């Protein structure tokens, strides 16, 4: 009687070890949703303005190239939802993966703005690499 119990316990332990190993190989994904104050459009991308956890006004620049089919790290979603504008920042294993920008379909909505087409504004978009800098 002791031998079947020992075999059963050994099998259960083996299954638990294999399951733990398989889950350790899976990437850890999480999403952070940030309500936006305003979204400014520019030919080089989008400037988003939001409030940090300290209620400071923060701005970040998201290049238009991120929203091109090949880049795939940005997605622009037009919506009528009252919660818009907001962005979802996706992380994979603690590192930035991609961003979804939810904006009002009506560009006449007060949440939309237009940036001037000046060289110093374009430089702000050019300075952005492949990661989104967000202050929470």
C-alpha cells in the first residue's frame, strides 16, 4: 500500500515542477491605463498631456513612425467613449512593449490640439527612441 502512495506523490510533485517551469518561461504582461488631458497632433506624431500621481502636468511625445504597419509599437484607436482620450501602455517582462492611444473620433473635440510645425517641435519627436517615457 505504501508503494502506490509514494508513486502517486512522486507523480504529483513531478507535475507541479513541470507546471512551474512552464509558467516561468511565459512572459509577464501587464497594462497601465492613463487618462489624458489633451492630445496634440503633428505631422511627426502625437504629444500627449496627462497628470502624474503627484498631479503634475506631464507631457510625452509619441512618434508617428510607431503607428506605421511595420513598427507595430503604436496603435491609434478612434472612439466615441466618454473616457477618451486615454492611453494604454503595455509592458512585457517589465519593459515597454507598445502603446494604444484612444482618442475621440471628432477632432473638433476639446481634447484635441494642434502643434505648430516648427523645427524644435519636430526635434522632440526625433529624440524619442523605441521606448515610451512615462512618469506615473
